[in-house]
C-alpha cells in the first residue's frame, strides 16, 4: 500500500472524489446576455419552425423545404437534392463544420460552447423557466432548503411541466425533419403516426429533459470532449474571457480598497463581490484564470461591468482578451489583437477550398447515373458457335422529375458485338433504349456477346455508356469482358 493511499484512507487529506455541488446561476443583464438571448431565439426559431417551411419542387416531389426522406433515400435542402451515392457532400459538410469550430476557437476560444451549442441553448431556456417560476438565485437556494409545502410543490410541478413541454416539442420537432411536418403533426395528434415516431419523440424528450434540466454543466465538463480538444488548439493570441489581474489585484472589499487608495497604497479594482462567480452557469471563478469548466459565455463580463458602473470604475475588468495582451500591459505596451494569423488563415482556407469544391460539384453534377455488376458465376459463357457471352446487372438512376430515355452502348468491344437488355424491346442502331421513371432507379440485366470470329483476350476493359435522348447527358462506368483467351 502506497503512502498516498494510506494518507487518503486515514482521512488526513481531502478525498479523491467529491459529489457535484448544485449550481444556482444568478440572472444578469448586459451586452453578452442580450447576444445570448438573440442567438437563442434565432436558433430555436429555426429548429422548431423550419420543418413547416414549404418549397415547390414541382410534381412528384415533396414540398417540405428541409427533409430527410428515409423511405425514398433522399435528403432535401430547398433546391438541393442529395442521393445516397452523393454521401461525399455530407463528408464535406463535416469537414467544414470541424474547421469552423477550430476557426472559432482560434479567434475567440469556446465561443461555440458559450453561445451556439445545443446544450447551452436549451440549458439557458430551462434556467429562464426556473427563474421565472422559482425566483432568482437566492430564492432558489432558499426554496431548496424549505420543507415540502403546497407552495413548494406547486412551484416544482409548474417548473417541471414547462420543462417537459419544451423537451417534448424539442423531440417532436426533430422527427418532423424526417416526414412531411403538417401531415405528421396531424398523425401524432390523432395517434395514427408510425410507432417509430413516438419512440424517437420519447427518447429525445427524455434526453433533453435530463441534460438541460438536471445535468446541465456536467455535460460540458464531463461528457463533452471539446474542452479537452480546444485546450490543445488555443494559443496566447486567442481571445478568451479573461480576468485582467494586472488591473484587479490586489483585490479586497470596496471599503478596504478605498482605505488603501486614501493611504496612497496599491489597490485593485476587484472588490470581491463574487458576482462573476454567481452568474456563471458552470460555477467557475474566472479570477482563477482560464479553466476547462469555463464555456466563455461572457455573462461574468456583464455582471462585472454592472458592478464597475455602480462603484464608478471603468468597465472591462473582465473582458475578452488575450494572454499576450496581459503581458504587454504589464510591460507598458499597447494591446494588439491579431485575428488574422497563420492558423486562422489555414482554417479559413480549408473551409473556402472544401466549400468551393462542393459548390462546383453541385453545380456540375449529373442528373443520371449508371453502375454495373459483372456476373460471378459463371463469369462468361462460351457458346457453340464460338461466341462468348458475359452477363451484367446494370442499374440506371434518373434524378429528374419526369420519365427519361437512355441509349445504352458498350464501348471497347469489336464490331458486331451484340448488346441485349432483357425486358427492353426498344432498340435503335442495335442499342437498347431504356426508360427510367421520375426520381427513381431501374435495374436491368444486360447480355454482351462477342462475335464468333473474335479472338478475345482473357480480360478486355469495356465502358458502359448511357446517353440521355433529349438533353444528351452522357454518363459512363468501366468494367471488363471476360473470355477463355490467354491472359
């Protein structure tokens, strides 16, 4: 047994583990609180009401502007339609999202966590409900200590009712992105919706209720990996919510600081009011420096500025600042803010390049597609007249909203090669004409037979080409033709 273990077992020092203490954030007002309210209403407004926005795509197409149609394997975003084989667009979006997160961190620390993260947004909303029902910080602390009475039960029941309504609408809004929103709402109200919709609403309602109502800051501190990642990405030039200790120290009560100033002794602007600590949603004392628990929401800035105004001191004792500027002020130099630097340029360039590639491919993508699967058993059939036949399964995709005809041609084969599409009767110049319905795929079996007198090698590269008969759009894919010849 180690000495450290013995020490902890004997009770001579602090325990290794401690239960999380409940945090009672105090309400505040100011610039950053207004920014947070504005972003909260903006983001939640989009999330809750976007499924009801309509977009006319023409006949035979869903009219919901943003929709993930699992049944037909499509994703729609206004005029953009994504098919399963175009999953690389999702890859591009994930790269852009990651780089945007890195860029925000390089510019202003955990600005995502403080203003835009869903956990932060819904926790803010739940805290607002709690303060309206149970009162501000002092009232909530006193209510927790009170014995259970009818008044306390009424307040708690009211709070949890509104929490559950918000959580329920959150889960309900999510499933609306996967089906026509007005139709699904009516089905849900009349209990005719698919069971999977009720299950997912239940799951999302429960998780929102628990994460935003009870776990709150513990999600940010213990469950989210981003605090650990961003700590490795930040540098001394990144803006972070910072206690300017060069101005605030030595701290003391207002009375004590005034007495020191009257005696000509140094006194800091911090008066130990603890307002910055009491408004923090994660229970951080920003005066201890940058900490992993801090989500950089800026509420401590508002609280401190309000106090500074009351005592006649300049605002900005707590502000968005850099480690570099703290040192520069100590040295008597002017602060500098370098938003444009190597890492921010790299992140922005990656976002621009990936976005440009996605835009280019989106504007120039084909509205038809072809894929070919060669028969495996048998790979080829040698017929009595000396000809060789290969079989293929060909899948044609039509991404338009109307029927389209495609001419099928196999290139790379000798003259007089026979190309047959089973079940296709229309042929032009010995080439099958395949009709594919609107916004769908069609699978056909194609037989390619070489001429009897052709001396085919064991493997011949071939190209399957389809040409759309009206617009002339051409799409190709490669495969091989197998024969008993020499390799």
